[in-house]
């Protein structure tokens, strides 16, 4: 056990140092591109990034010593690259993003300290359900919630604005995992046929219909297509993993497609998103309004080509809200296809490590929670990147760890901590079993 622990932590530390060098180099290149000189604070920046990531590494070494060694470095690399682009695109956002990154690491350490056993979360599944629903309703509270760019997903308490939905996604994912552990056997039993599909008793389909209704409610009342698709997809994936029934994926996909088609015809904001997706250049009104981001992002990435213009040498600032919704387009312009692909590979490595933990987990709750958390990051990245490159309609979801935004950063660092906690628990149990078997053989 000691050898595995030592190896994983050495690999993690080495990758953290490499990630820090990459991020600091990108920060220096951004300064050279913008002012033809290295930033005066580059050494301070290097020290800050290294201090935050090494601090997180020490917390893992003390609190989750057997956890996967790839998750933290990939998160640090993505967060660092995101910071470089946020600071390059809007220097006024550099200080807030630094603060949120530091708070994210603090939240990461606190989560590791408080959640010592993943199974403890299962007992509070209905509490997390109430928390998740309550957070989704906060933007509708008079005096606290407000709309921004047409989406009712914001709340303000004093000088602080945040998106409660970012934390609602996490709370609901924990609830989904706990609920499906409790009901997976009932949901897995098929009792009647609908065409080629074998389905369980209709009374057990209630959770699926409830999740579908909730997703449509988010789409309609919050004017947020991305969060609707994200939550429903996470729930469908967890149902599929829990029951091993492909019919749930098919039925859920049909339900969501039907609801989305109805929303397109009945609600103008959804219809405009679809128009902008299908033909952003066709209608002058659409191009000027809803699709302007999509058009400018396409020009930016075409300008970047294979290797990019270089950090600080492109012109992604013409894209509206580029630091949040469209930061991947900025990366594509200034780092090119090569740099954008590297970012995708970092996400694939992160999600792959999370799913590897899920596969290795023997406890049903740990397996479902690791799957849900990994899917949460993967689907968020897929939805927003797909929107930027026009694979999907554009939504307001933040690119995890990369885009500007305190709510998203805090939530994603907590997701990372929970994945590391599950990984540590799973690996520790496996190593003890191996040691017990070895003793038995002797």
C-alpha cells in the first residue's frame, strides 16, 4: 500500500510542476504578444499557481493519499490555462478570477477534510434533493434573483453575484446516485413491452418523468437550455448504469427530444437558439442578434488555423462575453487546432480518470456518484464546446475550470475533491483486500 501511495503522489507532484511550467509559459507569451515584453509579475504568478496547486497536493497527500494521481494536475492545468486567457482578454477580471481560484482550492481542501467516507453522503440524499431544488428556485426570489442576458439563473446577496444552479447540479447528482442505489432493482425489472422496448412497471417510471418535467421547467422558466440538457443527461446516464437497461436511454432521449421540439414551437427564446444554430448567416436579424457570437467564434477559429495566431496576437475580444460562454473560441484562435485539441485531451484524461474510479468501485453508491460527477464535467464541456463549434445550439454553460466565473470554479473544485475521495476509498479497499489475500496465501 505504501508503494502505491508514494508512486501516485510522486506522479501527481511531477505533473503539477509540469502543468505550472506550461501555465507560466502561456502567461509569459500572453504578455509578449500584448506588449512585446514579459509581464512584470510573472514570477509572482508562477509562485501563486505553484503554491495553490502544491497546497492542494499536500491536502491530498494527507487526506486522500491513495487517490488517483491524474485528476488534480489536469484540473490545475485547465484552471491555469483558463486564467491566462481570462486575464489576457479582460485584465480587470484577473484579480477576481485569482480570488475565486484560491477559494476553489480552499473549498477543495475543506471538502476532503469534511467528507471522510463517500457513503456518508448517501444518508443525506433527500436533504441534497431539497438543497438542489431550493438552489434552482433562488433566482426567482424577489430582491435576490435576477435575469442576465435573458436567463434567470443569477442571484445577488450584497455585492456578490453567483449562479445557484452550479451548486444545484452537484447536489442533485448526489441525490440521483443515492436514490438509484435505493431503487435500482425495481427499475431494472421489466414487466411490459412497448414496441421493441421492455419497460418496468409504469409506477416505477415516475422518477424518469419527474426528471423530464424538471428539465423542461428549467428550459422554460429559467430560459436555460444547457442546464436542462445537462441535468437530464446525468440522470439518464446514472439510470442506465444502475439498471444496465438501454431502454432507459432510448426512452429518455425520446422524451427530451419531444419536449425540446414542443419548446421550440411554443417558446420564442428556444426557437431563436435553434435558428441561430441551424443557420447563423441566413437571416440578417438572427446574425445581428442571437447568432452574432456563433458567427464571430467561427471567424476566430478559422483565423487560428492549425497552430493559432499566438497568445495575445489574435482578436477574440470582438466575440461577445468571450471570457465566459466563448472562451474556447479564444483558445482556438490563439492556440489553433493543436491547442484546442490539447484542452480536449486534458478533459478526456480528467473524465477518464473519474470513470476509471467508477469502474473500480464495488460499492453501488460510490460507483454511481463517481459516474455522475465525471458525467457532470464531461457533459458540461461537451455542451459548451459543441455550442461554440455548432455541433449543438449555443448555451450559457461555463467550460469547467476554464471559463470565468466564481460559482462554476467553486463547484468544480468540490467535484474534484469528491472524485479524489471516492478514488482514495476504492483504492484503499482494494489494497487491503490484496494484502489480506497475500497473508492468506502465506
